[in-house]
């Protein structure tokens, strides 16, 4: 069994101060994907950010300090680690890191948010276009992929509490949901969480406004997406909400993999 955890930390140093690494020690994970580091690699030299028995890899934002950034931890030493997916615009923002182990690749992905205004929404659309082409390339390779992270899109009505009030908001726009339909439709990728959990009210992010988390008024925007040949490999999923490390919650999936 292979266990994979993903979390948008909303600042890895902040998540650490709230006990994330203490919690992680007990999780028996094989891979951990972290997004939104809000730190440069040079600021993560403390031993807490390089826990024992893990091979830790960080990819920060080169164009803006304290912004974006992704990390990937692996119990086994990767054969190769790839930073970025070949985008002149978005690789500078630290949004993609891939670890290759045999025929399996695990990716930590942080897709842009468009909620701050039209300029960032247009950037998000550019990202989706570029990353969509990248996904087509990945599908052609003789590799299996688990792509984890904050995709910043709720796929269906079941994936957010207040869907009626968000039909015109970033994260639930018709164009974004159509992109997800293509991802899980013609492209053949799998929403691993939904393979094992069809229940409503399963969210991974809550606004800090009001009492959204207390009342579970949330969004499911964090995913583990598997490539076509891994359909059916997910066997168990859990969203951890007992402790709050971030405005997101850790998403854990167990896989029965041949690799």
C-alpha cells in the first residue's frame, strides 16, 4: 500500500508552528506534497523542514519572495526530481515539482487562484491552457502519475457548499468546471478521492471569514489526480480536520500500486 498526503500549507513555517510536522510523523506516509510554501529555499534550512527518513525537495517562487512554492517529500530517494513543467510564465512562480521513482511519478502542484481580480483570473486561464497541454504529453508517456495539490477549482456542485452563490466566482466558473470535465472525461484522468468517496460535504478549504470552517461551509479544491492506468488504484481516502494547520486540510489517499 502506498500512502500519499497533500496539503496547501498557506505558509509552511506557519503550518509548522501549528504542529503539522508533529502530526506528519504519525501518518506513515510514503509521499507528502505541500503547496503555497510562502518561503524561499534558503529560509527552510531548519531541521524541522527536513524531517528524518524523508528526501525533501523544495521549489520556490523565483520572481516573488514569500509567494507560492511547492515541496515534495519521499521516503525513497527519487531517481529524478523535476522542477517546473516547461512554462516560461508559471515555472518562475514555483508551481510544479515532480519526483520520479521507477515507472511512478508523484507531482506537487499549485494552480493559480483568480479570486483577486480579472488579471489573475486571466493568468489562471493561461495556466489551464498550458497545463492542459502538459497533461496530454504526460498521458502519452509510459509512466503512471499521481498529481497532488491545490487545483483551485471545485469540479461539481457537490464539491462546495454554496454553489448557487458562486456560479460567477473564480473557482467555480463554467470555463473552469468545463476544464475539469475534460480532465476527468476525454483526457481519462481520475479524481482519486471520488473513486472511493461519493459523499457530499467533503471539503478541503474554508474561508477565514465568519464561521465557515465551524459550519463546514467549504470547497473541495485539493485533489489527488491519477493518470488513466491508475484507475481503481485508490482504496481509501481521508480529509483530516481535527487540527487546523492551514485554511486547507490535509488530504490522504492510500493506493494499491503495482509499481
